[in-house]
C-alpha cells in the first residue's frame, strides 16, 4: 500500500498536472488565434467593402445579448462584443478538444477535421445561435459574404482550433 501511495504521488502531481495545464494553454491558443483571425476578417472586410467601422462590428456581436441598444453603447459595448467574440471562440476550441479526446481521428487529421469543424461553427452560429439571440436584424447571405464567411470559418477558425487541440493532445 505504501509503495502505491508513493508512486501515485510521484506520477500524479508531477506528471499529470503540468501536462494538463500545458494542454489547456494550447487549446486556448488555438481558440485565441481563431478569434483574432475571424474578428480581423470581419472588421477589415466590412470596412473595406461596406465602409462599416470596426466598432460597429464589435457592437453587432454584443447585440446578440443586448439587442439593438448595443449599437448606442459606444466603446463599452464594442469591448463587450470583443470579449464575447473571444469567449465564443474559446468555447468552440474546448468543444473541439473534448470531442478529440473521444475521437482521436480529429487530431490525427487535424486539417480536414478543422475545415469541417469550421463549417459546423459557421452553421451553428448563423442558423442556431444568432437566430435565437437578441440580434436585431434578419441575417442575409449575399454570395460574397457567404463565400468569404465559409472560407474564413474553415481555414481561419476551424484549422487553428484543430491544430491547437492536436498540440494539446500531445501534452494531455
């Protein structure tokens, strides 16, 4: 019994905890990269193509919880929208990581799995989350917005999340 407790102490705290902490860092990094690339695309595309300022894009994210008043909240609601955007991406990253713990092929084929996951994120956000939120406008999908949105979610959201999960799985 004493040798079992001794080996549990050696293996448990020294081997498992740091690996788990490192795994979480990779999942967070993948989610943060995805969130950054996605919001840079959304702000840049909207500004260049439609002359919509970045603050308005961030407020539109906040409007999912706050409704139309988000657009009159200034920088505060823009900052809240940015926080929500990162929170959503981090949640998506942890969902992918959790799924990858059950289905190892998700990290063995991270690029393909990431592309498919990005498409799923796009679908869930645009056809479930936003319609159920307080977002005050009806969504439309003009071809340019649809094509760029799908591309960005496949390669700039799904792939970084999948690669983060793959790195995390090596440290789990």
